[in-house]
C-alpha cells in the first residue's frame, strides 16, 4: 500500500513538473522566435514552414539595427528618463503612502478611496488633456514632457500603503517618545523596513518608463529626444517591415529589463508576497 502511494506521488510530481515545463516553454517561445528572427535574412523570415534556427546567423543585423537609426541617442534619452523617474516616483509614492497609512487626519480614508478610484479611468482618456497641458507649458520635445508626467503613480501609492500597514506601530511610538519627527520616522524607520516593496515598485516603474511608447511618440518631434521604444517602430515603413532589424533592436532593448529583474528578483518576490497583508 505504501509503495503504491509512493508511486502515485512520484507520478503526480512528474505530471506536475511536465505541465509546468510545458507552460514555461509556451512562455519562452515568443522570446526564442524574436531572437531567431533577429539572426535571419530579410526573406528568410517569410519561409514556410517557419523555422527557429536560421541557415546562417547574421550577427550583423544587430550592428546595422543600431546604426541605421541613432539608437545611441535613444538609449541615452531612455536612460535619463529611468534614472530620473524611478527615484522620484518612489519618493513621492512613499510619502503619499505614509500619509495614508501611518498618519491620522480628517477624511483620510475617504480621500484615499477617491484617490484610488482614479485607477478606473483609462489612460487613453487622460492622454489628450495631458498633451494639451504639456503643450501649453512649451514642453513639447523636451525632457520635461518625457519625465514630469511619470513622477507619480496611484498604483504605486496603493502598493506601498498596503505594505506600510504591515509594519508594527511600536517602532514609531518608541521613536516619537525619543523626540523623532514624522519625517525622521519616515526616512529612518519606515523606508529601510520597506525595501521589498520599494524594489517591487522600482521594477514596475523601470519597466513602465523604459517601455513607454505612446506618450514619448506624442511629445517628441526629433531624433534628439526620441526613446528606444519609439526607435524600434522606425523599422516599419509605409510599405514594409524590416523584421530582422526590428527584432534585433527589440532584443537589445529588452536586455536592461532582464538585468534589473535578475538583480532585484529576491526583493521583488518578497514584496509581492508581503504586500496586501495587514497588521
């Protein structure tokens, strides 16, 4: 009987791992296809039946994709956006989350739920008003237009607020007895204890900023200000799409996201696990 149960358990584990492996491969197929296409000849992409391994890998596609359009400038612009937006967004969201979770003032919860309800408004609805504001400020084709609208995130505030609610209040009470101000409690106690949640929000903010397409497309006019995602779209013309070059550029643009995730994945997983718990 025990042997039968052991055999069934092993069989169940094998089936579970087989299903997980199948799902993982399904998720990886688009990335494998992208890398394969980036190494193909322009006409080889349209062969039928399609194949994953090119006859002769063309590594020159990467060099050509980076030189046909000024991708160095695009990378600089996207890097400036990320380096500026992510720290500021983390600070602003953390400050708002601290006020909504650890401070008491009249109407706090009502204001928070009204604030949270703005997440139901589709981004496309606010796109035109935001553009008109930026245009009125003469920010078109400047870093101000690319950076300032991303300084705050309602979802990021919600994420950090839920995490802050899990922190014990005893630490704050002890700090107040010692004469600490609200800013000191926030900066020296709450933020150091919130590294998992901050890392989680930082990854999402980095991805959203690095992958932004529609907004940079609207507010930029010259190659001097365009970003990497807008640059990828330039391999598509009115009559054709250069798939190998476009996929090569997409692979290069994807590398920073993978690197950041691998570096911060420990905090990311921990932040996802803990966020949403309440004291």
